[in-house]
C-alpha cells in the first residue's frame, strides 16, 4: 500500500514536472514570438523614422537650397545693375590733404541706405521655420572704388584706365634678368603723361608685350623730351626682348571695374584744349563702362586752371557738359556757390560773397582761402549729391524693388525718423 502511494507520488511529480516544463516551454515560445514581433516592429518603426528623417532632411535641404537660390537671384540683380561704383579722377577726388573724400561719403550713403538695412530673411515667406539658419551670412555689398591719384592730367588718368593707353616713346630692350631698364612714356595722342606722381593707383603691375613688371618713377630725372624718367623691371627672368617705340604699356586697372557705374571728374590739371575736347575725353573714359553704359555721373572741374583761365571758359565747360550728359552731369562749382550753402546749413561769409560774385568756389568749401583743394564739408556735400542724383535717376530702383529695400526704409523711418541721418552724421563726423 505504502509502495503504491509512493509510486503514484513519483509518477505525479514527474507528470507535474513535465507539465511545468511544457508550460515554461510554451510560455518561452510565446515570449520569444512576442520578442521577435517586437524586434520586427521596432525595426519597422526605425525604418519608418529613418525614412521620415531622411525625407525631412531632404525637404529641409530643398528649402535651404531654394533660399540660397532666392538669395542668388537677388545678388544677380545687384550684379546686373549696380555691382559697384568706380570714381576716376585726380587729387580732387582723392582728397590727398587727409580730409574726407566724396567716394568715401558716397560709400557711406550706399551702406546706410542700402547695404546695412538689407534683411534677406524678410523676403523669405517661411523664414521663422529656419530659426537655426545663419541669416547674417546673406549680406549685400556695393563697393565704391576710389581710382583717383595726384595732380594728374586727363591723359594720365585715361592711360591708367586703359582707354588711351600709355605707349613707349622710344625703342627699348627688356633684359633677360629682372633688372631695371629706362623707359619713357607718352600717350597714344603723343601727350605727356605722368603716372605714379600721386601714388600707384591701378598702375602696377604693368605689362609690356606680355612681360609683366614694375613701373617705377625717378622724380629727380627727366627724359630728353621733357617727360618724367621711368624704369621698368620685369617680375620674373625670361628672354631678352626688343620693344619698339609705340608699344602699349598695359596697366593693372585696364580691365578692372568695367561693369561698375562710373563717376568721372577730370580736367582740373589739363590736358584739354576746349570744352568740347574735355567732353570727348570724358566720353572716351566712360566708353570703358561695359554694363549699363547709360548709367554714369560726370562731375565738372570747379576751379580755374591753365586750360580754363576765366569764368566764361568755366561756364563754357558747364554748358558743353550739360549739353552732352544732361542730368547725369553735376557742376560742382555752381552747386557750391548756390545750393551747397542750404544743404550744408550755413550762410556765406563776407569773404565767401566776394568769390561767389565772381562765380568761384568760396573759402568755406576749401582747405584754405587760396587753395583749390576742397575741404571735408565740400566732399560731404558732393558725396551726398552724387548719391541723391543716382537715386533720382533710378540707378538703384531694380535693387530696391528686388531686395525689398523701399519697404524696409519706410518701416525704419516710421519707427525712427532720424535713423539714417544719425548714422551718417556719426560716420562722417
């Protein structure tokens, strides 16, 4: 009896053990199935997430690319109409005395009214969706380049600009080694030229018959034809080369800034024989402007010189310039003896009135009473006048429209009426 009970118990335990093992196995199987299904589900979710992330990234990249394309279109408009402004002239433009010069003033107005208020993000419809985008890298730049130098004649300036190039006056031989060789320059017209006398503004390096080199001036020595004495030193050794008289000396600036709007002020130091001759020389200089050739500004010489020794001859220059260039011409002389006082907010002194009666720029706008050099006040007025004349002629219209500058300007003035004047006053103080 006892043995049967023990056997039954053993059998029952074995059965229960097998049952437990079976249950555990079944549970383990289901757990493994669930885990496999979870892994598969997780992998599917991961794939979906990665796909969503990839799609979002691609969509975002497409949006950023669209933004970059929009910015590129705006900058293309700038490059098409006003990629920059180049001012050609002599020390009247350079203001060598250390005073402000009008190209700097013009740059200040361009920066203040255009470049500094340009806000690219304001032209993007969903700009707020790109909070992490660095909007500061989307900038506007319209450079004003001052290509003025010293007391240069019209032919010296035209030579620097490449429209009436310098040529060799006599035969020379450029040595194989990089050593200086004497050279005399003249213009194509046979006029004396004197580059480098007021600084190296766009002259070097020069190129003669494909040989690049440095042109240097010896101020103490003169060539036999009365021209200044120069030397040419090739930059790298090569073959000895014979250069016949009449060979063009190409300056560094000959091919520069041709798409820029040109502002021209020449004639203070000659070399012209009549008002019409000066007009034709200005036209020749303007002919280098390859883009928007109808957009330029011409400034008139404002003081008597050996080529315009009287007020009547200065008036003849003004008349010829107005006839040739219309509203694109500005007579500095007439402006400074007239509206310049109102714009400057000053009244003429008794000494000024004496000069005004003779139609001569008065001392209030000169470095010194008997100097012909204009002071900072005059340059401030001229720079502002050039900017406002360009603006009134519509030179900036396409840029203002494309870049939303007009609306931005209105908003700024509405919130702070003296905003622009305050900035300009601070910069030009």
